[in-house]
């Protein structure tokens, strides 16, 4: 399979903010989602659910897809599935939401405000 692009939290944020069509895909379980912060406006599809690949069909494969999970490994696997399903522009957050929290601070208000006030 193709190599998947992994992005540092800074590059992940930049890629999202500079792309009008980018979709952030949170593939964590519901339990993980309740335990840690989430990136604002992310679409949630649990990677471990049996209908994961079916739910991917709801996403336009022409949009850039930025994937994240808890630590990053699962995101790499999810990107491989996305590529297999015909998505071409996929990348994942290196280190997952844990790295994101270290980058942005655990308070989600920081990056929610950053996203809202970014002027490119």
C-alpha cells in the first residue's frame, strides 16, 4: 500500500486551516472520546465499529482527509483503508490527540478560538 503522510500537530492544524474542503476525521471509540478532548468540528467514525468502511462512503473522496486517534497508530491503519477505498489526499496526526493536547494545551478553548479567529 501507499505510504501515508503523517503530520505534526502544527502541520495538521495548518493543513486544515488552509484547506476549505478538508475534513478532520476522529476515529477513536466513544469511550476515548469521553476521556480526552476532541478537535472542534471533527467528524467521528469509530475505527473498531463493523460499519467503519461503510460510513466512509458518506465522505467525498475528493476532499482532503485528516485523521486522528488517541496516539496515532490506528490513524495510520485507517488512512490505509481510506486509500484502499479510493481516497487520495489523506494524512494523519502523528502522536494522535495526546500530541495535539500537548501542542495546544489541554484546554480545548485554545484551539477552538484559534480555528474561529484564523484569517489564513
